């Protein structure tokens, strides 16, 4: 925690320990210079889910500092997103973490927008259309199966 204390003392980190109302939490997020994303890792250090906060952060365009698993879902999404980001991996050596942090925090934070790939993959409208198509296919198959059963010759009784 010495690094956190040092960052707090120079105004580079603000830790809010109380639960904030959602509106206030969103305000804090959109006015922050950098956003910290702590990934959900299992006991082996592998990522098994994508924190929804990633999508909230993407909307802000603020640079994201993610602590995640190398080649995990968050790492792969950020790599293709075109968002300003830095990933720190559990396997990074201390000197690598230092270099990444210095590079990330040097200069003015770059605000970026997610690219086309991100928008296409995670757009709610596109996802709803995909789910709708899947449901249509399932229902269509179900109706065909029902029609096939009803048109089949009755079983003879012995």
C-alpha cells in the first residue's frame, strides 16, 4: 500500500471507501482522469467473466488501467476496442508494472472513443437482433418438428 499512499499524497489517487448513490458514482466516473478496472480472476489467476464496469468505462472515453489476466476476455476486448488503456498482468514483473504505469500516467490522459468492432460487438441493438434471430430459428425448428409429428402415420397397436 505504500504506492497508494504516495499517489494519494500527490493527488494522483482518490479512494472513496463509502458506497455512493449511483448518480454520484457515475459523476465521479465521467470526471476522473483515469479509470481503474480490477478484473474478476479465479484461484488460478484466470479470468472467467467480463466485469460490466468495462462497458460503463468504455462509454466515458477515459483511459482505462486494467489489472487483468493476459489473453483473458478483458485483455482481448481492450486490445480490439481502440480505447486508451493499459493492462497490468498478474504475471508482470515489478519493473514491467513500473514501466507501464509511468507510460500510462505520463502526459495528459487521452480520451478516446471505442472503435467500430467494439460498437458492433457490444451494441445492445445488435445483440437484441442476434438473440431474436436465435429465438426465431428455435421456434421455427420446433414448429417443423411438431408439424412432422402430426403428419406422421399413427402407430399401429399390437
